[in-house]
């Protein structure tokens, strides 16, 4: 995601990535914070922030307390807060 400082002074912003497992064998959070990055930007400066999504970020403990990644759709939400974000769907088969 691109973040731009539209102000007149240097400032910090925190990009956040949340993941939601759309259908799971156990109850999961609606939004689970899986990554964040703080960037410092000068006035007018733009930075691109990227997040890596790996099996660890998609895994959870199932009913047998085993760490698993179940197939299905995951909602990936990226923004600067938990209410305003962009969303894409990732399918794991």
C-alpha cells in the first residue's frame, strides 16, 4: 500500500494488516492483526509498504491443539486503522 504525507510537517503513520479466515473449523476473530509497519514521512513524501503473507500468518490451533492452515478464503485487510482499509480475498487450496 502507498502512504503519502499530505501535511506540512514530518509525521509517522502505521500501516496495518488484518486477516480474517472466512470459514474455519473453530471460531476465529473477525479481524486479527497480523502485521504492522511504522513509516516516517517528510511533507509530500510517499512510501510503499508491503506485507508478506506466509503459512504462519494463516495458521491457527485447531480443536486438537495442532497448528494448521485450512483451505478456504481469507480476507486480507490493509489500511492505517481498523475501520478504513482496502480488502482482497486470498484463496488457499
